C-alpha cells in the first residue's frame, strides 16, 4: 500500500470514528431530553396515572403536586438553603481562585508549576475520603463558635466552607489554564501606558477572561447544587438541609405516603434551575474552552 492509499485509509477511518462519536453523543442527548420530558409529564399526573399510563400525557394536569412538594415536603425552605449556601460558596470560591490563578499563570517560576500540580492532585482526591476529617472539623468549629465566640452557629456556614475547599482545586486549575491562553502582549501594552499590576488585572484581564470565569462559576454552581453527601453529614437539622437532601428524605417517605406525583415535582424543582442555567451559559462555556482573548 502506497503512502497516499494509507493516508486515504486513515482519513476514512477518522471520518467513521467522528461520525460514530457524533451519533453516540446525539443518542445520549436524545435520551436525556426524553427522560426530562417524561419526568416533567409525570410530575403533572395523579398517583394512579403514574403507574397505569407511565408514558402517556396527563389527563388533567395536577399542578397541586408542585405546591405539595414546595410547602408540605419542605422544598421552599430547602430551596432557600440551597440558593444561599451555593451562591455564597461559588462566589467566594471565585473571589479566592481568580487572583490566585492569575498569579500562577503569569509567574515564570518552577514553584508555580509545582503548586499547579498540587491543585491538580487535589482534584483527584475522592470526596468520600474527606468525610471524616471534614465532619470533625465542622463539629469542632461549631463547638468553638458556640462556646467561645458568638454563642450560636449555623451548620450551613460550615457546609459553605467545605464547598469552598472542595471547589478551589478545580477552579484554580481551570482558570490558570485559561489565563495562560490569554496573550501577554496586552499586559505589556498596559504597563507601557502606566497601568500597575492591580489595575491591569481588574480593568483588563478580568473582562478578557469573562468566558472562563462564567464557565468556572457555572460548573461550580451545578456541582454544588447537586451535592448531597456533605449536607447529610454536616447539617444536622433537617429544616436547614438543601434540596438534594430534602428530595432524598421525600423519596424515603414514599413507602408511606405514595405521593409519586409530588416526588416527580420535587425532581423537577431540583433539576430544572440547573438545566436553564446551563442553557443560558452553554455558549459561554464553549467559548471559554475554544478561544482566548484574540482570534
């Protein structure tokens, strides 16, 4: 076989592989869309319709399922806890990770690469391996604040601090790689014009890195919004737990109440905000992964 024929065979193989991967991805997308539509339709059915006609349309939409899930099952308070904890943790993570990432991206030292490696290693540590240390630290912090400082403590603050620690390795690593993709000529031009490092970072680099910042923020929000393990371990009061833990408790009570329509409504309440957020930020995430400041 000549070199030209081998090249053509490789090109055909690449084309077939790309087509197969594209077909698998579209199949996966179709499955997710069908599953989402099925859950939404099931949330509008009566308990009888859920089992008698699981794939049909609801005969009479049961909007009360959402009111039951929101009020009776405690999703209203859980939603407030989720929004408060996730927003605080995600924003503070960005505040801490953004300047650190910029420094690591611009410092031309061997130690910077070593620090980035440590953050990459931190991404690989399973969350389950940190359950006991985080539980002990959260318990000690609660005791210290209650007995010696404020006289009270909210376990959701401990949960937010844990979320920040868990989110920092990924966020710093992602933003460091993104800042490295931005051209240094822009900073050199700003220095010639008399801008200091702080002004260059705030006024020039942050706007240029907005797609990367949005990507890191959205991915952190999605991950923290769906987190359940540490909520169950750290937050002892069921009234203070977030939506995933409340949904789990609702599922455990289904054997007694059999309110399956309310359970599906709870799933929609939990999942739909993240779907809408990702639909809004999807293009920005793609841009962050595929382009830098200049084309």
